[in-house]
C-alpha cells in the first residue's frame, strides 16, 4: 500500500468515467483523506460551487484543478518577491487561490 496522492485542502478536478456518476465532473476541494479500500484510496470532496460532499476514488481525481493552476500563475505574474509558489505557506497561497476562484467565477458568468 502506498500513500495518498492528494492532500486535504488541495483543489482538484474530478473526471469520472463515462459510466461512473458518483460525482459530477468539476472542481472540488479535498476535505478528508479516507482509508485504502478496494485497491485504492478514497477522498471526501466538497464542490467549489457548493452542494453536498462526495466520496470518490483516487483514480477519479485529476491533477491540480485549474483554480490552483490559475492561482499560481497570478502569483508568479504579480509577486515581486521572487519566492517560488511551492515555497509559500498556505496563508499566502490561500489569498491567491481566493483571487483565482473569483476570476474563474467571473469567467463562468461571462459565458453564455
């Protein structure tokens, strides 16, 4: 048995297979790591858009969600400190993630 691939608090994208409808495709925040079961780890996720938490298998989770990728891009473009994103603590990163979430919501509102 290995270890969990994703951390609590991390934003991820869920991409269930065509026949799997455990959770709608979209962006979620990891709320809790769950035990190894049926050959893989499971996670309790909360949708970014609100709604009930879902339990999904690790194989249904994609890499970092676009919100965290956008947050890193915003940070790197707007920070003059030169400190890499990966070396920033959660308190600094959370502010950039909040800005990225707002940006993504604004983009979604502009789409027809």
